[in-house]
């Protein structure tokens, strides 16, 4: 485990211009993160795509329950897990395929959406904010989501994780990589036409607050604006396996199986 001294200050930089000035005095690496995050955040709030008050929640990432500073880069070299991010629009079939991958290849399936919904039903301090955000089809502050993912990863012995529905935005991605110190090994992208996604979501009938036509339209807009840039980033990094999500569940899984068979050498 490593501790990088300046990181605990990062969340403050986002909100306090005078601390931004301090960052400039502290070195290039710190400065780059602070400036990028600041301008990106302003853009997202202006576009009404994220919750404005997330800055305060972002503090949650860097504090731990016992009050000691959080460790940045929380995987030891010996225990760096194999991570597959699973992305795609709402209803593209991420959750369905993750369940099959987990069973066939021994992965632990962590769904960011499920973890957030669990927070709502457990009446946690962030429950009301998460419910309002999901109902609006927007993205929950990274700090909140990463804390939940991190908690699960730390409590599970398995070393192979499917992280479903995360990162949803460049801000999610940058925060995750900064905090964990790792990138995903691969990224699955389920490519599905919008009309098929709408049909699947409306047919899901699981009582989700966001499975209605108004929220779906917003989620599709958020997906195009915020999630596609993440997919483009990892495409440039040579990590994306794009899967045509049209077809029966088993037909799609055959394409997925091929990806994991091809990656067997990388998966310990
Ligand atoms: N290939 C498929 N063909 C038809 N229906 C499918 C297919 N894959 C999944 N479904 C159905 O579509 C609905 C949405 O699937 P799923 O929940 O897996 O999508 P998702 O990408 O995880 O969605 P979300 O991001 O909204 O959680 C479910 O009812 C599921 O049974
Ligand atoms: N990284 C994430 C993942 C999910 N959410 C919120 C917003 C989504 O519309 C909702 C449902 O997620 P899904 O089950 O479709 O993966 O959860 C988020 O804010 N950030």
C-alpha cells in the first residue's frame, strides 16, 4: 500500500480557488489534476448532468471510518486484481451478461447501480440524494459510488471483478484511477441501438424508479454525453471489446465468451 502525500488535499481544490493557487505552488502532477477536474466539473454542472453538491461528498472518498487518512492506491502489487469494466447504454444487457460471465469464469459481479440502490433501501445518509439523482437519470457523485465499490472489493477474497455500469463519466473514471492507482484490464462495451434499449428497459418490470420513458430519455442523453467519452478513452488505450448486443441473450453471450477465452492468459 502506498500513500501519496498531496492527494488528501485534492477534493478541497475543487471547491476553493485559493487552494487551487496553492496547488500551483505544489507541482505539475497535482496542478494538472486540480485544473482538469475543476473545469470539467463546472461544465457538467452547467449541462445539468451531475449533482452540483457532489463536491462535499467527494470528501467521503478520502476519509475512512476510523478517522485515519485513506490510502491512495489501495491494491498491493501482489494483490492487484483483474478488473473488467462493463459499459453500455441503459438496457443494453450489461447486468444480464455479467451474471453469465460471473458464473462461467468465476468473476465477482459488482453493479454500481445495484450498490447505489442498496444504499437507498438501507436509508443511508446519502440515500435521499442517490434516489433523487437516479430518478433524474443523472450521475451520482463519484466519491459516493467509488466508496461503495471499494468497500465491496476490499471485503471479497476474489481477485477477478466485473464492474458493471462504472465508470459512467470521465470524472468517474479519473477519480477511480486516482484512488485505486489501477486501470481496468479490459472494457466490455455492449453496443445496442437506442430503440432496442428503450424496449428492453420498458419490458424489465422490476419496479425501478428510472424505468419509465422520461427517465430513459434522460439516461440515453447522459450516456451519449458522458459515457461515450469514457469508451473512447479506453478505445485509444486498446482496452475495449465492442460487442454487438443485438440477438438473444445466449447469442450475445457466445461473443462475450470468446473475449474471455481470448483473455485467459491475462486472467490469473
Ligand atoms: N439479448 C437480449 N435480448 C432481449 N432482452 C434482453 C437481452 N439482454 C437483456 N435483456 C433484457 O433486457 C432488460 C435489460 O437488461 P439488463 O438489466 O441486463 O440491462 P443493463 O444494461 O444492465 O441495464 P441498466 O443499465 O439499465 O441496469 C432485462 O429485462 C433483460 O432480461
Ligand atoms: N457509476 C454509476 C452507475 C450508476 N449510477 C446511477 C445512475 C444510473 O442511471 C442508475 C442506474 O444504474 P444502472 O443499474 O443502470 O447501471 O444508477 C451512477 O450515478 N453512477
